[in-house]
C-alpha cells in the first residue's frame, strides 16, 4: 500500500510542568518547537513524500504539523479532526502528576495513566480512546493509503498509542509499557492487507 508516519507533537507547556493535559489546549514550549523542526528535517531527509496530513484539533499538534511541513517544504491537504485528540483525562486534567500520585496513590495513578481499560474519574480509558480513533483510522487514513497515498499523522501520546496498539496487534497486558516519545517520527511501510513490512524510527 503506502507509507504511514505517526508523530507525537513536540513538548507542550504542561508536558514540561508534568501536568495531565488531555483536551486542554496548551501551547508548545520552545523545546517542543525545536523538536518539531527536527522532526520535519528528519522527514525531509527520509525522502518520502506525504500526500495528505492528519492532525487533531488541539493547537500543540497543529503547530507541530505546521512546523514539520515548513521544514519539508510540503503542502499536502491537512485534515483536522477531534477523533485524533488526546485521551480525555477527566478530573485529572491540569493536575500535577506527582501531586496526583501523592493524593490518590502511585498504583492507582499508574493504572489511570497506563492501563488499557481503567479510566480516570470522568475521563477516558485508552480503550475508550481507541473506540473513537480506530474507526476514524480505518475509514479515513487507511482508505487514503489504500488509494496509494502516503499519510502523515500528528497527534498525541495516547491517541497514537491506541493506533499503534491496533497496527501492531499489541495485547492489552503489554500496553502499559508502550511509550510514544515527543517529536520522534515513526514510519510504517504498509503492504497488502495492512501488514507492516517495515517500521522505522527516524532518529
């Protein structure tokens, strides 16, 4: 089929402050912008042309994509959609992660953050997130790829974790250890039947 690049946005202000962000719209830090520039440079050097780009409706992902495309001197159509938004952290949004661990216990906060099915109070579990990301991924992104288009997706740690889990058939018990670093392009060469022929991290 085609190439798929998944990229988590650069460092945001609340990443730097170690706070739960979720759907709160916070900006990139200067470090996050540097990560976005470096990601764009790596994508340009890879030589892969992307025919369409997808991002969430949150500014940290949109700005990361904009910077990348500038570095790549690329002008594909850009689709912004809330299905790619970060996982909603409910009552945890805005809280410092270390403070939340002191208040609720480290084990409980670890379950809220990393497990597949346990949701934080009034928020989404990764399973809930996957219920919105994967239908969108199949109906839109994979459809574009089936027509021969290379697709660039800039989104968030957990929305991308949910997609990687689906792509790589990762079982729920292994998902707590899956990390998606900020600013690191992950490129999949996808073949017939959505089989992964190659996975490359552009470091």
